[in-house]
């Protein structure tokens, strides 16, 4: 028994090839161009939204006296360096030779712990 396929299934399965569309290349280029254009529009839209959000964030920062994350981290680092001068760790000279006298191990355990804590927690611990 021979099963009759719908006429276009044979083409989909790679059967009798129809003559190549003379405009296929042109259509594909137009399709690619449309995709590029959509991507550009999407990027523009998100860039605008991000600018709006950033201005809104800045307004909130100004209102509540909050520093921008990068600035706050830089200041926290400076504060850490200052407070390290009066830190709880013993001065290097009082550490016996061969007992943790690696020069590259400048930071105390507290400094290391602070790096991994979120900002608000760091602020609480500093006070």
C-alpha cells in the first residue's frame, strides 16, 4: 500500500527540490538587517531605561545621603587602611621569626572577613 504524503512534506524532507528562489539571498539579507535594527532599538531602549534608573537612584542617594557603591567601597577601603594602624593585631616586630612572618600577608583576618560582607554589615561592624 502506498501512503500519500501531503504535497509539501516531500519538500520538507528534502525530496524533489524546487528551483531555488532567485530572491532568497536578498530576502535573507533583509531579514538579517531587520534583526540588526531590532537589536539596536532594543539596546537603545534599555540604555535609555538605565539612564532614567540611574538618575532616579542618584535622587534617592541624595535624599538619604547614600554614597554610590563604588565610592562607598573606595571609602571603606580607605577607612580600613586607617583603622588598620590602630588594629588589634600585634605589630610585626613582636611576632617571633618563622611565626607567620610572610610579608605578603599584610591584612588581618578581620580585613579578609570584611571584604566578603555586604556594605551595611561592614558599617555596623566598623562602629
